[in-house]
C-alpha cells in the first residue's frame, strides 16, 4: 500500500480549481465540501502547476488518483477473505510518475490511445505529422500526450471527481483545440466508471482510454498468468512487425487468442503463433462482439484472491496487453515493490489502433459542434 500519512478533508485550492479553460460542460464549480484527501508525501509541482493526490471511497472501493495525467494511483478492493488489495500498479510520489512517464501507469492516454503508424495521418487531404515515440510510430499521443499533462479539478465529492484538460491546437501534432473532461465515479455495485467527454474547434481525431496496469492478486505479485480471462471477441486486429494494424481481421477460434470462454492468461501465451511472437505475448486489439451502447465485454478472475473484474464499455475495441515489455530492472513501485515481467495486464477500451489510416475501421474523427463521449466501467466482485 502507499504511504499512509493521509490528511483528510481539504477544500480544493485555487490552483486546482478550474480556471480560464473551457470544457464540454461549461462553468462547473468545485464542491467546497469535497471529501478529498491529500498525501503530502505524494505532492509536487510539475510544469509549474500543483500536482496532488485525491481519494474517493465508498463501502466497496477506495481509489486514489492524481491530476497529473488524470491517473489512477491505487484501487483497493476486498478479496475473498475480506482483506483489502490494491490491484493496480503505480508509484508513491508524483515525481516518480513524471520521471517514468512513458510507462503510462494508470493514466488517461491520448489524444490518441494506442498506435498511429508512421506517426502521421491524413484528414481532409492534409497530412498531420505526430511525435514519434515508438520507433517510427506514435504511441498514446506522443511525448506530449495528455498522460504527461497536469489536469484541472472541475468537481469532486466523496465518490466522484471530474478533471479537465485543454489540449491546444497543434499539441503533439494534432489539429484543433480540444477541451476534454474525464469523470471517475464509484458505484454502489463495486464499479468504477470512467466517463469521457470532449469538444474541438477544428476537425481532428480523438481516442482516449485509461492505461491502468492490473494484478488482481495485488500490485507487486510476480505474475498474472494464473488470471482467467474472458473476452467477447471472435476476432483480433492483425498487426505487422511494428504492432501497426495491417487492416486485416483474424479469427480467434482455435488459436491462442480465443478467450471467448474463460482461460488462464498463461495457458497459450508461449504458443508458436506469429502474432504472439510480434507482441512478445498479447498486445492486440480484440474486436468486440457488441452492439452500439454500454455493455459487458470482458471479465478477469484471480483464483488466488477470489477477485473478479468485469469490464463494461461503449467502445468497439479492447486492447489486451500482458505486460510483455515489463522488466525485473524496472523502477520499483509503491512501497518499493518490484513489477517484473508479466506481473500486470492492461485491458484498454478503445477505438481501433491506427484507425485514422484505415477507412474500414470505426471512425475516430471529431468535428466542431459534436461531442466526443465514451464510458467504461471496471466492476469488482468476489467469488
């Protein structure tokens, strides 16, 4: 767990109040009775702005998050014995997050979550060149992605917080000034919902998601290969040697990617499979079998703790990453715990990677006058 020196119930200070930025829901006011907490050992200044730690809590979940990258820092849920487990990876201080910004722990990533091939795309005949931070490709919005920015707190209560960021025209190469908001809310059913909204003043592309690294045995447990995963998807998006989609969909039936019925993540992760070799394991977009709207698309169960996480979303895709690029030598996490190879997984709800370069994929174009809207829930149970 994190440093427990918690100072409770403070009013959101002026430096965190939503100032001159505009946003999709104009003129929200910070709640002066907000039940938010701050861990002074966590706090810092990044890019001249105050970065703090906040807490949300109800009868089932306790969540800590920060306005740096609008990211989740800890997520405590009860296991089958009633013991609290922090099930996401992270650090004890804002400075550590900044230093290790490019592992994306718990952050909102974008403007474009996932990869854009050759770090460029065309929109209305104009080519936009993006920041290259993954070989020749752009990953999660580039070095100046929203995960690497200080967000403003718009509103918060004991169980909900809304953060906002205005991405200026041309930031990381993307067109348009985009006003975005993310709201985290604890639900009485054990769910953590994430609602995304955004508007733009120029036509652009947008694909936001959360990049939490999960281990349902508890952050710092050495492996997630025993976790049982089910994904409602009959196909994955084929990728080339640089993990960029080819445009082809591959059926999962009879392959290591068949999670239509629950199976252990480690059951086939080392199979002889061309796509597994490219990703060094699972790092692929699953094309969800779903209609438009909000519905359950995946579930993960950890037999060791009895914790189950169900995922609901409005998005058409789910990026499953099995921690293949994690290393034993990575910087230590919360409470000095190591996060070794395949000690966490990500399940990122999203539109498809590189969609701006594939007309056959669901569009990620956002136009002036329209509102970007997306919703995801991570719901926790015990069985």
